[in-house]
C-alpha cells in the first residue's frame, strides 16, 4: 500500500507479535507508523507457560498471567482487533485477508510491513475419541479455563496425561495437587525426552515416588468413551487406563499453514525461516518470530524449533526494532529450558547425546552427583549433573541437571559457557559465587566440568 505514513500489520497478539508492535511504537509515533494487530483469541500478551500453575492452584487466576490487556495496547496507539483471524496473506499485493470470528465477515487490510507471529498448535493425533468431552489441551488461557471448569464438574478422580514433556510433567503435578490419581502415558522409554534416557530415568523414579503412575513405551491407540460420549479411558497397544479427564501434553508444532499457503519459506521442522534480523528469508518487508519460526542452534549449527516464551519475547523486540526503523539481530539459541514436577527440578541446555550424534559430532560424557549447598549445611539437596563435551577439542556441547531445590537454575552457567563457545577445561576456572548455604566449594557444574575435562584428556590418548 502507499500512503503518507506506513502501516505495520501484526498477525498474532501474544508474546512475539505484541512485543514487536510495542517496540515499533516506541521507535515511531502514530503519525509516522500505523500499527494494526489481529488476534483470534480472547487474550493478549499472556504466559501460556503459567497455565499448569494456574490449574494446580499456585496462581489464583488468568489475570495474573496477562502481561498487557488489549485495552493497554490500544492506549499506546496500537490498533488491536480481537477475535479476528488472518486467513490469507497476499504477498505480492501486500495485504492480509481477515475474518471476524464474531460474525464471519471478511475484509482485506493492506500493509507496508508485516509481522507473522502465529505461534504453535498442539499436536492432536487423529485417534478415536480424541475430541470427546473430557479431553483437554493446555495451549491457551481459554484451554486452562475449560480444564478447570471440567475438573470442578467431574465426579471421578482418575486423570491421564498423554505425553511426558514439559507440559506433561507440569500438568501431572497440577492434577496431583487437585487430588487426582494421575497416570502419565508416553511413547519414549523415559519421561522428558528432552533429556538423555539416563537422566530421564531419574525423573521417572522421582515421579513414581510422588505417587504418579508412569507408563513408558506406550502408543495410545484410542480414547474410549462412555454412553454419554465423555472420555472414560485411554487405550494403548498394551493396556487400558481409566480416565475421568485426559490432558494432552504431546507437544506443539509451528502454526504455519497461513505462511505455507502464501509461499513463505519453511524449514525442516515446519517453521518459518528468517535471517539474523528475524526477516523472513527472501522478503524485505516481512518478519516472523515466536513459536512459528525455526532458529539457529549455536552449538550444532542447524535450525531447530524451540517454542519458548523467552525466545518469543526476544524475537518481538528484534522485529520491532527493525520494523520501527532501527537495527537489531537475534544470533540464535543454545536450547536452555527448565521445568519441575513437585519438588524435582529438571534442566537442560545444548545438545543431548542423540543430537550430537545427529550433528556428526564425536563426544564424551561425564555424570556426577553433588549437593546444592555444602554437604554439612542443613537442607543440602542432591542433584545429578551430566555434561557432554566434544571429544578432541573439549568444547562444551550440553548439560543436563536433575535434582531438588537449587538445582535447575545452575544450568544458566552452562548456557553462558555454550554461548561463549567455552571448553569444559576453561569452565573449571570460572569464578562462581561460594558460601556454604549456596554451594559446595566446588559448584556441581564445575565438578562435572572437571570430570569432563579428565574424560576428554583420556579420550585423546
């Protein structure tokens, strides 16, 4: 379109989209840049990661998870249209066709600059009974409210979680807190496939100790329903598990059907491909960010789909700076993530063994057990740290941590080391904080680095 002022159109009103809109507005006033944003849901700028804690009662309600309301965005001269879904991108014509979900009417909106922030969609396999009442996803605040309403209306106390990734284990804890007998069913041999199997086994043992039944290596074949049509059981290839409520935690995929139809470039994981400025490759005036993109893995050098709010907010800041006339870049990620189930903390960054193998890297591993504080200090909690290092160079490739209080955030040490391209030997000289309430004299991450250094040296002999 051509006019006295430019128009920035944003598709998606959550972390990446509204961060981009807000940053662009900081750089350019409404007299220079008109900003129009479309969101198909009922909420904007909210933390989907907080939904399990809302369901579990740690967070009182959805308002606590909302960073900025539609009214607050509009007060900053951002033309936000709620319950409005983008259904077509006309790249050549620089326009977007949208549908008002309240009345079904459609219209076209032109753009000078476009941001695609369509997020991700939950994996929902086409199984018999998958859409029955009592089967819930937990992707949006609407999903969280629907699940809470169902829990309040359900007479039985059996819950089955399908999938044992971050959302799966967090929802298992939430349902346990709600007084349900919880079974977690998953395809892999161990829960948390984002960890190596030996570390995932620690998670499985801890979950069993908490009273959560775990069923690994199980393929769900159907969801059995009762005479009233509601879910009654989850059926696998080997057994059947009673269920008054089912939560799907199988994972998510990039929501890129709109981009695919428009001919925008997608990567091997189905996410949009961008350059360092988060500009869609081959398109000067289109940017993309959040859960719908693939990003560069700084360790392996390949692209990955890592749907996390931390990345989405950073993407939005970068996009808004560039769309607003400034300049910023997003170099990539090392794949850091933390989670918890009850009092067990779970963390990882960098590559797992199978990731390193897939990337053609030769590596060694080192696993140690240590404590979160000095062993003599009251409350010292055990943790296990596993480290991967490149066989010949000693370059850190990845770190995984499973333990109790004080364990998970130690992964940030390894994340910084990965980003800096440090070797495990260089890590042993890091000047980390020490006092008995916070760490042993040798921090557990440094103990693992020392062991990895020795292993690298032996492997080179």
